[in-house]
C-alpha cells in the first residue's frame, strides 16, 4: 500500500466531490467512500482477521474479513474483490447488502468518517493471508461474535463494532 493512496470524498448521497490523500481525509474527519466485506462459510461463521501489528491504527485488533477504500473509477464490488485478494489471498463473488454513514474517532487523532458499503461473500477454505496486512484469522459464528464483542469490546476495531451491529440486524431481518 502506498502512502499516497487517495480516498474518494463524497456527500451524504454518495456522490463524489473530490479526492484526498487517505491520511489527510482521516485527520480532517472528512466523509469518504469505503467498503467492508464479510465472508461467511457453510456453517454461517464469519471469517475474521486480526490486523497486522504495524498498522498505523487498531493494530492486532480483530475485525471483519477485510475493508478498505474504493479507488477512483472502481466499483464497490471491484474494490471489495481486489482488497479481499490483496489481504486474504482469495477471490469470490461479492454482493452488496447495504450502505450507511458512520464516524469513529481514534486515540491517535485520526477519525474514520465513512459512507460504508457492506458486502457479503461465501468461502469454505483457508485464506492465504498477506502478513503485511493480517496477523491472524479465524472463523466465528455470528452469535459468538456478538457475545464476545459484548464481553471483550477492547479486542475489536471501533468500526467493526459499528458495522457488525448493522450487519447483525440486517441478517436477522432477512430471517423474518
């Protein structure tokens, strides 16, 4: 990943309004486009990743399968598939479930202020993790994640707590 990676600044309707270097957008807490991928297996377990130790925020915390920012001219699905391959070493078809805006400040002065596109895909094998991005991975049942997150919120990324809650309620609504 280059330090000059740019994010797509958007308004609340997800209309692009400019590009900005990623760190600057996070320093200024400006709304930008992002995505979060949830990979599930046949047992309805989520593939979680533990962020690499050298990450500039949230190192060694557990989070969803992968997440990042779309590049200019890249669709949400294309971005999700690209980042899944880069971080977890596999590619599967993805489906966008929903999008929403959230804001999560960090202790280091950076803020995630994202219009996040949440996607789902299915995979039953082991990933080939990129150790520059990912320290570890595991499968966890959806209810198990919910319970563990309530008991041990400090081991999960701030955005995953927010996104998982939306994901959980979306999945539950689909059951009805």
